[in-house]
């Protein structure tokens, strides 16, 4: 995942970047960082942890300047280490350049090998640094020309923010896998992974950056430049299924609306099923369950109490504490559950181990029957575009039939949403507009 946020022409740039990153915190909790442009000098602060652990007022006061870019990291490639925290800041023949990256470059290893053979020295093990080394070797007159020359050499998924003194550039890969949105707040331009961060920072969303397009924010203006033709718009459909905040807008509709409709379509596909209540695995499952309830007339009930304090601070140092993780996160509400046939909705089923624990805890609390309904199709293939799915062998739907998965998780019934319904609820057409490769095993 990862989240990126940038803002220009604002005396509170680093503070607004903090607000933006804080709003995007659900996209990554491993590290956070901001680079600000203080009259042509790029100032840098990164740290491991949540946004409010990495920054305080004193740090934000030091990050002076009228422009800033920020990043929160969820590691996919590169180890969990401070040297991989972003934005990366490099001083090279291009001058000072900072980069914040969301995505995964599938040809990073080959490019890195060839750059190292030609003398490049990498500071981090993350794939994001490759573009800066490429840019240092194949230069154009301006940074945007340099990027236009080098971005087409990258394969995979990316939304980038680059900063040099006086300029911020946002760029999105030719497929548009990872999100990048442009907004405005007074005279300031904002670039963000999600619209929710633009709104919370007091701005208004203008539009998505198109696949293969870059936007150059300089001198109070925004210029657009195409560096690659649009191949086929293939946004990651997991933005709607799981990653994005419900108040963000993706492909012309809020994520909340898409999830509600997904729940309703799931109810239509399962209209033969009878149950006492429908409930969702918090948080995303709740909206699906509400949509399901309205369509099916089966009452919605909250079956779990979610503990909101188990974030990354809840470490799992040994087997004893690990045993309690599921119960600590989700505690069943006994009176709601006892003696009931429950339709339980979750966004996806990856390894099956979490669902198994959840079903067991509902059964222990006295549920009569658990009908597990998944708001997406079976995940049969890994993601190569920056989403942290396990390898093929760990994906339960790649190994077992639906009935065997049902037995593994201990549910009485197991149902998945069809791909057609998922794509249509998200606002797309079959096999268009969205990447669905982890459900089909077909990659572009
Ligand atoms: S493979 Fe799946 S997780 Fe990866 S970008 Fe495509 S839809 Fe998203």
C-alpha cells in the first residue's frame, strides 16, 4: 500500500502534510516522513512508526517552507528499516531531489543490477531509489523532461511524488494501478493517494492524475505532461474492497457507496439463504453487511466489539501473546450471537487463518450456524504491483476447493461474490477499468 501527500504554496506546508499523512495512516503504519522546501533547501525528517509518533510540533517547526511532500510506508519490497523510510532524499548531479513512492516496480532488480554495474551506489534496499539513479544518468533540460525520459523504463505500479527546489511533480504509471489525485486549497495545489486527505486538509478534489500522466506544480501553476500512452486503465480493485477509506472517492463514487452496493449484490446472489442476523467483520465488513441487510431484509447486528488500541503497538513477542491476538482485536458480543444463524461478511479471504479464529470465537459464544460470505471472489494469485499478498502457495483459494476452505475455517457455509458483481459495484465493466489479476491469475 503506502500513502503519499504533497502540497505547494502554503506557509503551513509541513503541518498540512502531517494532516494529510495522518488521514492516510490506514495505508501504512511502518514509517512516516516529510521533506519540505525551505527557500530552495530541502529539509528532511523520517522515522519508524505512526505519523504522530514520528512528528511533533518541534519537528514540524523545523520543517519550514511553503511546499512539502510526505510518505507513509507499508513495506512490500525492501526490509522494514529506517533506511527505507520515505521520502528518500538524494543529492546528485540533478541537485537535491526527494521522492515518495506508492507501488512496486517489477523490473527494479534488473535495473538496479545494471545501474550498480555502472557505478551507482544505493542508499536503501527499496525499489523506489531506482528512478532517482536512472534520472541522474539520463538527463533532460528540466526535471519533467528527465522523468519523461526515464519513467517509461519502469515496469509495474507506481504513483510518485518528486520534489526539487521550487517544484513538485506527481506521476502515475501507464496502467493507473496505484491512485493519485490532484486537489486545490486556495492558492495551494495538493497531491494525495486518496481524496479523503485532500478534504480533511481543507481542500477540494480536482481530478485523478491519468495513467501515464505527470503534473508539474511550479510557480503557483499546474502543468500536465503525458510521458506514456494510457495502456488500459486498471486501478487496483482492492482500493474499494479494503484499502481506501470509506469517505474517499474512487472512479467517481465514494468507497462507502461501492461497499454498500457490493453488500447488496452479495445479498442478491445469496437470496436463497435464510438467517437470523447479518453482521460484518470490522471495519470494512460492517458496510458490506449493512448493504446486505437492506437488500435481504435480514436484520443487521454488531456481533463483535472491536478493540481500537491493538494497532502496530500490539507486538507479538511470543506464542503465548500471539494466541490472544484475535480475541484482543475482536471480542464477540454473546447476547447478539447465542443460538443465532449468522451471515458473517468479510472483505476477502487470504490465508483463512483469521477467518478460522473468528468463526471459532463466534461458535464458542454460542452461534448456532455461521454462513461466511466474502465480498470478493477467491484470491488465487499473488499481487506483483505493490500489495502485500502472500505467495501463491499460501493463498488458500489457490490450494483448496471452496468446500475444503469452508471446512478449514469451520463455517457451516461459505460463499464468495462473483467478479462481475464486484466490478459493477465499483463502477467498472467486466475486465475493464480495474485490475483484477489476483482473482483471475491473468496479468498485463
Ligand atoms: S493483483 Fe490484485 S491486489 Fe494487485 S493491483 Fe491487481 S487487483 Fe490490486
